[in-house]
């Protein structure tokens, strides 16, 4: 108990001093730093799904009920940590990783610092009960937001208290979630639209049609990008919800990320990742092979990573 209280106090003491980057570009890229080794593939235990970067390492959820920490510079597996059942989405808040455990309807909070001794599991500082299969997660600089597809809501968590604050209705079966510097956005798979939500009170500011099977969503500093899994497309929309462009990519795109100049979409049934740019007149400017069934995407500041769900690997491109 004393150890848990100490860790809670330690994490709380760090939060006010964090600098999360106030510019749209910093919000959009989530993190950036210089990596060393170019393209590589990394084997992991089980089927990887979600992925996030913490400045030095990639954190990956797997069907072994674990989060695997991988050094971004060279792909070395640092450790693995047990969380809840069927972990899916994962996000970094500057101190901790937040993991959506869809099988146990919980969210695990994992401390990002290297454990002692090196290679031992990371510290799970809190397990928060939500409900009904959490899927994706995003941090808005103050609060953590979770999509609950089975209930068609998003849930707001206060990281200072590790308590659920409220849940708010969005479209049917929200999958992906993003923050645009002001508002929260969800990709609603079941209603072919996206929802725009005000973080302060959960007010629904708009619902906008985008096309069949919206799954992943990312912010580029100005506009939002949504993968349409059922249409094999990526759409670009303004913060007013206007469709600005539609780009055909590979088969069943899911995860999506912005690297500071281009957008990347993981094409699960094509075993590829599409690079889309320029942002003003987007087309596919590159298609790169990955492992089998790329699902999640994250940018490490220099390279883009995919989780290859049926390939048991990660690809760095």
C-alpha cells in the first residue's frame, strides 16, 4: 500500500510540470525525437494491436494480455507487462501509458520509466473500471478519453485521481479517437460518421458523414483524417466537418497517423502501409510492405511503425 501511495504521489507531482506542446503541429505528431536505425521488423510475443511512442520506446498491446516495450532506435524488446484481458488501444500522456483492456472493461495505467532491474515488468500504477469493452484512447493534455464501441459513448478519466468523470453519447460503435487541440473527435464505425465533442462538458458539437466504416482518425495540425475500413479509402475533413478530399488506399485501412508532413494508413488486408501527401492535394505517394495484417500505426519522430496483427511482428518504415 505504501508503494502504491508513493507512486500515485510521484505521478501526480510530475503532471503539472509537463510540457505537452501547445502548437497544432506538436499536438498532431504526438511525439518526436531522433531515431537511429532505419527500416526493420521486430518479432513480438502474440498478436500485436495498438501502439504508442513515449519518446524513446514503442509500447505495443498484444493478445497475450500484455504491453510490450520496444526500444525505438534499434527494435530491442525491453520488457513485457501484464495488464487486463484483450488490450487494444494505448496512448501516452507524458508520464504513463493508458491501455484499454477490452476483455475486462478496464483501463490500465503503466508507468513509462524503465523498471529496476532492467528487463523486469513495468509498474502498473492503477487499474480503472470502465464498462463494456473500451477500444481506443487519447490524451488531451488534461484528461484521458476512451471509446466504448458497445455502448456508443466516450468516457472521460481524470489522471490526477484515476477516476471516471463522465460518459457522453456519440455515434454508433466509436472506434478511433483524436484530439484537435480544442475538441475530441470519434470515428463511428456503425453510423458512417464522426462526432465532434467539447471536452469541458461533453457537449456534442456536430456529427458529420464521412463514408462507410470509419475506423481510425488522426489530426494533422489543421484538419482530420479518417480511415474508411469498408470503403478502402481515407478522407480528409476540416474541423467544421467538411470533406476536403478522398484518397483510395489499400484493402481495409484501420490505423492512421501523422508524421509532421504526411499521413500514413495501415491497410490490414493488403499487408501494406500507404503514405499520403502533400496535405493540400493528397494522393498516395508511397506504398510500403509490412508484416501480415498491419493494424495500429505510430510515429516515433523519424519513422512510422505498424503492428502486424496476424504476423506477430512490428514494422518500422
